[in-house]
C-alpha cells in the first residue's frame, strides 16, 4: 500500500515515531509441548520504560539501524520490522534505533515489529506469524500470556515497580534454550490475586518460576552471575526474563534501583534502572 493510501485507510500521518518498550516476563511457566514442537507458555508480562524506537517515513520499503546495539542486527529482508511492514501491506521507510541488546529475552525484535504495526495503524489477523511475542508486544500492557503467546488475559492492577535490567553482553539462542530443557510439562502459574503493594506482588512472584532459567544457565553460566549480583545489590526478587540472557531485579524504590544499577556497572554488561512503561489503553 502506498503511503497516500495509508493516510486514507488509517488516518496515520507520516513521519511518525513509536516506542518499542522492553518486554519483561515476571514469570514464565512452560506447561507443555504440542505435537508440532511448539511449546505452551503461561507468563505474567509487563513492559519497561526503556526500549527501542522506530521512526517511519514515506517509502519505498527500507530499513536503517542506528543506536548502541545496531552492529548486532542485520537490516536484511528477514528483519522483523520489514516483515511487519510487509504483513501490513505498506511501503514505508523504517529507521530503527536499537537500544536493547540483541537476542536478550526482552522482546526486542518482537517489540520492534509491534511498534511498526502500531505506527501504521495495522491490525493483522495473525500477528503471531511474526513471532510468539508479537501479540503481547502489540498489547503493550501487563497481561497473562498463555498458549503459544496468542492468548492474552487481563490481570489485576500492578503496583509501580523499580527495576534493574542486567544483560551479560552475550546473546542466547531461544531454540537452544528450549532444547536444553529436561521437563516441558510443568505446572501452570497460579491465579493472580489483587496486589496491594510491591511486597504483595513479590510474594506472589516467589511462588512462580521461569522454567527456562535453569537450561539457559546451563548454556550461559554468566546468567547466574548476573542473578547473584542483583540479589547482592538488594533486589527483593531476581529472575531471568524470557529465554535470557537478560535478568531483572525488583527493588524497594527507584532510588534503590538507581543505586544498584550504578553499583552493578561492569565492562561488557548492559545495566539500566527502569520503571514500568505506561500501559496502553485496552482495545
């Protein structure tokens, strides 16, 4: 679709800028595997107020990449940003500001694809065809994600969170982590109660898991080092997000998170203090 037709179809004016916030799996239970090899998940997902940024302008279809992690990402035809534009049927020039580590378990590529779709006002029938995390990144709000990632259920209001994200500076293959699992039929996440404060949420999270954490550590022991460092710096809870290697710590308040992030700074590590991104409206 040419950009003039896009304006008529969606009312979207170009150029446009859209945030692609980092996805955080506060929990990630792997509850089964289908005959086709795809795994069934049960996860409480939130979004941080840090992330990539996409800028869209009039086409033809193209992609340029800048930012601190641009070198780790190819601007080839298989890039999720370009695939998202093709799924939307729109010719548009995309500039991606890559601020998140690549292959890091915080939804970078899926968040970027979702940001392109949001910027275009596109609502494709099967966004999961781009990747299991694209539907939840399109939602852009705390949800319980189940199935292959396409079942999104609302959750009780979550308290503000003071987070520190830590990545050891190494990527991790999601398929490799799933292959390293020794059990794939784990119990589902408990039903979510109402959360009166951060302490109540942390208490609930302590009863949950990331079933990919142990297999990921077996492939990349530096993840355990990151988790230990977060705990030693005062995190109320430290856990890996997604299939890794990024870990998060929940802290008592933003000041504690900022102090921890400063103390955790190391060569090659990516460390950032963050809060939760504003939730996108329902619908």
